[in-house]
């Protein structure tokens, strides 16, 4: 039986840490579910991880729907959240509501994540009022990389706390905190009633999320905030090379 959004939010009260991974297709969705993840994010990071682009900005709504639908089929019993791609959350309320509703209708996912701040409070409220669960995202916002210039640790305590409280008050069921100084992330986690899901924000968060390809050794490099649990990249190349050798020397097929 699949977990519900209220059950996901309630994990915080138990003291158990929440585990999430990204997934981008049927296979990775199935693997995440078999690994018993609490939740799966179909991130717009697919622009970099799957499409090989330098940032997430080119990912379209149609692509997010396409990938999310596959993940939902691969993980039918796990909460699946879809990223709202750029410029999600910065359009009109009507346009944002239309796009988010389309994602839920066409994919069967459980909610949407949008890069957010106190400025998006009204939009988050509108989505929640319409019955769309929202996962907030504060701290480092990859969709603003052109303005930021680089990926760096976020230390604006007052602004980050204001953003987190605004998103919680607007009705978000949880909030991702990306690359926030650990002491600030820990303070925010203790302040909020909803779960905080950290990525590069230290141990004080209520849960953690990583890109699946990073923990499996498929990204080509391991970010400083991640941990590689297996080197599947090397193993896969070795297997492909052995197949090539067997074909060339006639040992396959037998």
C-alpha cells in the first residue's frame, strides 16, 4: 500500500530520517521503489543527468510529464513528485496552476516541487487550495543559475528562514533545502513543523535527497555533497567491453 502525503509529512514527528532519490524513467523508478525510498523526485536535473546539458533551464513541461509518467509506472507504490520546470512559479497564478494540474493529470504523480521563496507564497497557496500537494525548494535554486553565476553555499539566515516559514504557511507539505549552511539548515528544521529534505545542507535536516546516478557512480563525478555507494559506471563499461571481446573472438554466441 502506497504512502500518502499526510503520512509522509508525519514521518518528522517519529524522529526517523526521510530518504529520497531522484529517478527519471521506468527502470530508475522501479529501483528506487525496490530500495524502499520514502519518496522519489523526478527532478529537472534530468536536463544535466539524462540530456547532458550544462544546466536545467532547457527542460520543458512536456519532457517533465514524459519522464514523470515513466517513473510513476515504475514506482506505483511510492510517492512521486515532479519538478515544475523553468520558469515555474514565476508565471501568473493561472499559468502555474494550469501547468501543475496538467502534470498531475497526465502522470498520476502525487505532487509538484517548485523552486520557491517568500515571493511565491501566494502561488503555493493557490496550488494547495486547488488540491495540488507542493514540495517547496529553498536555498540554492538551480533555475536561477544564470543570475547566481555559480553553485555556492547559501548563508542568508534571515532570508532563508523567511522563505521556509512562508512556504510552510502557504501549505507546502515539505521543503527541499539545497546547499544551505548546515547550522542554518538545522535551525530551520527545528523551526518548521513540516519536514525539511536536505541536499548538501548537513545532518540537521529531517531527510536527505540525492541524485540516483551520483550514488551509483553513473555521473562521471561525485559532487562533494554526495556519496558514491557503488561504481556501476566502471562495471558497466567492463561488461560492455567483455561482450565486444566475446563477439570478436567468436565465444558469443555459443
